[in-house]
């Protein structure tokens, strides 16, 4: 029997409802729920099932093993996977009827070879770099690769079903690069179609663009963060503004509670010192569990917030590998085992992942995805269907 003091609680009904809300934002497009990174820390298979139940007709993974795990779990929805090296199990992907992104000439060669070995027609999406400067074919590379793809199509080995790209500034909808990248994408799609390719899907919009830029919804939108109820544009509004609610709550029981005097240094380096006689509570979670060390607190710099007994407190002192400390205050009545909520939906007044992101100088994507695999996941509102 495994016993662990902390847990991640995931509300699958929230994921289903979030996908429905995203679909209402993009009524002209299909929805691909991006479940990469273990569904942003929420649990790959349970989250993917909930997303499909909410109306997602595609699933997306960066890593190929996650796509294969989805198929092994019985999910038959269209799946696209996109980030792999020359040693990727392409034969297995094609045999599992998983769509594969092609972002470089060598990748087309490898996919073509896998199609010949397996006797399967590879469904490929051409990934084009429209200005992000990351993965993808440059506009100069596309014509030559398209020639090779059409030759492979002529022998029945490859079918070009999609063209796609990523924005550099989707979280800033009015940034000039957004319009510029959309224009480059439109031109590259036109090039592909001019060669006699009938595309099944053109896709460009991530969570932010799904919520803020209807002009780029096209045939398919690819929300990731928003599927899990977090706002990709917190400067424009929280989840509730877009009809979303966070699915993840992280909670833990206090390990110890003890009285200390005024002037007591707390945790490594004594970055925090008590200003009165008080009670300290030890929370048995640390950076090995995914708690950012940048969430540490000092007297002149409050740490990340938590909720204890209906009170909002902050991390006192440095976050350690397996624990951090709270100054519970004079006369605190908490005892070992009492619940600490690190973050959740915010509906009960507790902090959110966005609150933690601001405290740690990062983004909510990082807060939820870094919750460690050793933390047990508990799922609420599973749909038996």
C-alpha cells in the first residue's frame, strides 16, 4: 500500500465542460484537445477520455509514446503527434493509425520508409515555421519537401492531410506578428493546395487564439492549457471570463505544527525570520514534488499562497526538496494532518495556479505540468460511458 501525504485532485467534469466551452468559441472548427505532458500534469488517459466526452474530435501529443499510450487505452479518436527524432517508432505509429507531423526533410524520408515497411499509408501534417523560429519547415524548404511528399503519395505511401503552424505571440492577440504569421500560413497553404492536395485540416490556433482570434480558427483549433481550465491570456481575463474552470486541485496534510519564539529563522539560509512568538507548520511537499523553489518567501518578499482553515497564508522561507514551512501565526489551532490547499479552482477562496505562477515569476502552464508523477492523482466525476 502506497501512502503519500499530498495528492492532485482532477475534476474530469471540468475538463468535459471546458472542451464544450472551447467548442462554442470556435463553432466553425473541430477541437483538438492537446494532452501532451501527461495532459499538462492532469493524467494522460483520464483527461483525454474526458476531453473526447466533452466533444474533442482530435487529440494531440508532442511525444510519440503518449500517442501510442492513448491507442493502447482504447481511444479511437484521431491523434496527431509531432515531436520526435530519427529513432522514433514510426512503424508502430502508422500501425496504430496515428497521424504524424513532418517538420523536416529527414522526417518525410523516415515516414516514407516506415510506410513501405508496414504497408500502411502515412497520414502526415506538414509543420511550417511561419515565424516562431522553432520546429517546422521554413517557407524555402516547403516546395522541395512537397515534391517528395507528392512522389510518395503517388505510390500510395503518404497522404498529406494537414498543414499547421504555431504562433509566437498568440497570448498577445494584437501583436503585429500574429497577423504576419497568419498571412505567411495562408500563403503556404495555398502553395500546398495549388499542387493538387486536398487538405483535411489547416490548423494554427492554440488556446489563446481559440479564445481571442476567430479569424484563425480555420478547420481545427488546438487548445491545450484552456482544456484544463486555465486562462492563456490572464492579462485579458481569468478562466471565468472565457467560460472555463480549473480542473486541478493540489492538497496536502500538515506534517508537524510547533511553537517557536520571536526571531526564529525558518528553513535553509533563514531567509524568513519570525516577527513574534508563533506557530510553524511543515508542509511535506517540496521541489521534488514540483513546488517551484522560486515560490520561497522572505519578510520582504512573500512566498506563494496557500489556504489553511479558510485563511490565506504564504510560504515562509526557502522551499526544500520535500517540504516547506508556513507561519501559521500566534495562537494557530492547526494540528498535524490538517488540510492545506496549495491551489485549485479558486471557488472556495483558495489560491489558483495563476496565483502561484505570479508568486514564482512563471506561467500557470509550468505550475500544473511540474506536479510530480509521485503525487497520487484522484479523479472526480468520471463518466462511466
